[in-house]
């Protein structure tokens, strides 16, 4: 009877070890799957972060281009006004240098 108990205990022990080893392998596989998912998630998070940064940079770039276009338009307007003032100044200076016909006739008479 004692031998039967020992054999029964050995069978139970072996069965327990087989079940334990099977569960251990399942846990190892689950852990490996979790590592794969973790790496995938980190890669996705990096891509999302990069996309967000690129989107922000593109938006800021468009804003800067718009500001530069506005500045360029303002510069062109200022240059046109400056040229207009220069021509007016030249005309005024030339008018002062040339005697008017009224002055000529007043001096002639």
C-alpha cells in the first residue's frame, strides 16, 4: 500500500510538473507577444510624434511664408512711394532752377 501511495505521489508530481511546464511555456509566449506589441506601440507613438512635429513645422512654415509675402508687398509699396517722392522732389528742384515765364517777362519789361 505504501508503494502504491509513493507511485501515486510520483504520478501526481510528474503530472503537476508537466502542467506547470506547459503553463510556463504559455506564459513565455504571452510575454514575447507583449514585447512585440510594446515595440510596435513605441514605433507607432514615435511615428505619431514625428507626424505631429512635421505638421506643426509645416503650419509654422506656411505662416512664415504668408508673413514674408506681406512684408514683401509692404516693401514694394514703400519702394513705389519712395520713387514717387524722388520724382516729385526732382520735379520741384527742376522747377526752382528754371525761371518761370512770368519771371522772365517781369524781368524783361
